[in-house]
C-alpha cells in the first residue's frame, strides 16, 4: 500500500512517528 502526502499528493513521504495516536508523515519533496 502506497501512502500519499495529504498536502501535495506525493508518494515521496517518510513516517515521522505517532502523534496522539495518529500516524504522522513528512513529505520528502
């Protein structure tokens, strides 16, 4: 399953851990 950046729709994202029980992601672009 490929994740997409919710802000720019890029697939170049990395997991940045859990915050308040929700998965957080950071875009590489």
